[in-house]
């Protein structure tokens, strides 16, 4: 037939009531095995496809989960998304992905879109403070879990890594290798994760009276942004250079590494030790294997789905904040400086 088969067509073809077909699709345990087989055979023969949009309207939500990340081009978020998709699939759900690109307006558009799609819940790594907006979502029946951002447990569940501890680990490692003129590169401190990592680094530097920490501005948190920072460094006098650099993510660190190594005037780690954050796959295969702070991306994505499931299933859920501890991964880019 030319038109799409309807549930009524299936019922006529199987010589059963429309309600019986509906039960086969939604409550198969209510139908006898013989009738079920007859209906399924009719569905096969007619090529019937359930109208999921109509089902969503009746149920008030879909089997989809909205997920908004800051930068899908960052392998850290790619890994988190993959883990969330795998965990959602085990629960019979699918993930719809939105990339805010660190843009609050774009983030708001995705929130609107996912609400229109009647997602069963939202996972979000927010650009800024979206508490008021998420409160409204919850009132409209869309539970939300914050990802890679700690939340007030009275309002939301969240899953995050202790970024203050991670920043401390990174700076402490540079200090332990003898570095004293440290620099931090991290883009905008309006991003909570960046601010927390910088705070942890400052805490470590305060432990050494002769150590300093310079904050270097960068336009974003990409490889190109890191390369631009590196280009400004190579123009400095040697005496004005930091001897250790902590980047708020690995992409920035890889960009700086490219710039410094391409000029052949500065060596890593002999002249400048370099450490990143996230421990993405590219870190180990860099020209100089990059030291980094590892985040448990698989656990972040999986736990986010588990927390959202708790929110969806419970009428009055008890919000939880799950915090993971980051891990220092040492490679050649932070080797102990040579004597003299």
C-alpha cells in the first residue's frame, strides 16, 4: 500500500480490536500468545511503524534524554557523551546531544528545544548560572542533573570532579619538580571548572614562599588558543618566561606545546615544564608526551544517567552530589629541570 499503515489497519488485518493491538505494543503480558503472534504477523506484513510522536504526547515525555555540553570538539566531553549514551541504551533510552559552545544563548535554545521534544530528563554542563531556568524546567516535569559541575543538593543532583583538588595536584607537581615561576592558562574564569582549577593552583603556590603564579589570558580553550598563548611567550626575554605552565585543559597545553616546539628556541621540559588537564587520548601521543590531570570520563557519563534515572523514577527524589577525585598522570613534559 502507498500510505503508511495505521494501528486500525493492523487491527483489521489481524481481525482484532484496536485496543488489542495497543496492548500488544504497550502491555504484551495482557494478551494471549496466539493473539500476540497474529498481531505481530500483521505488523510485519503491513510494515506498520508505531507513531512515537503520538505516544510521547499521550505519555507526556519520550524515551530520549537531552545532554548539553560546553564543547563537543573537546575529547573530554566526547568521552563523557559516549559513556552516557552507553548507559542510557542499557535503560532503553537514547541521548540527544547539544553543543553550547560556551554560549549562554545557544545553551538556552537547546534547553527550549529539548523541552519541546518532551525529553524525560536533561543532563547539562552549564555555561554559567542556570539555576532559575532549571528550576522552571523541574516545575514543568523535566528533572535535571548537572554534569562536570557541582550543584546545591537541595536543588539538583550533580556529578563532578574535584577541580580544586585537580588544580592543586597540577601546580604541586610542577613545584615538586623545582619550578617556581608558574603560569596558568585557562580561558575565562567565568567557567566554574576553570575558576576551581586556578583556585587549587593558587593554594599550592602559597605553600612555597619563593613561588609565583601568573595568569595568562587565552581566547577560549582550544588548540589554536593555546598556540596563540605560546606565540606570545616565545617573544619574551628568557628571564621573563615562566618555568612551569599549568593549562586548564589538554587542548590548550597541546597548542602551547606546538608553538614552543615549532620555534626550536624553547624546550619542553628543560626550559618550560607543561601540564594539562583531562588526560585525553592525544596527551600520550603528543610530540612530548603530556603530563595531565586525569578525569574519570566513563564514570562521569554513567553516573549522570544513573542519577537522572533516580530523579525520573522517584516522586520526591533525594538529590545527590557525586564527586570524583582526579588523578595526576606524569609524563615527559614535566621532567625535572636540568641542573643550572
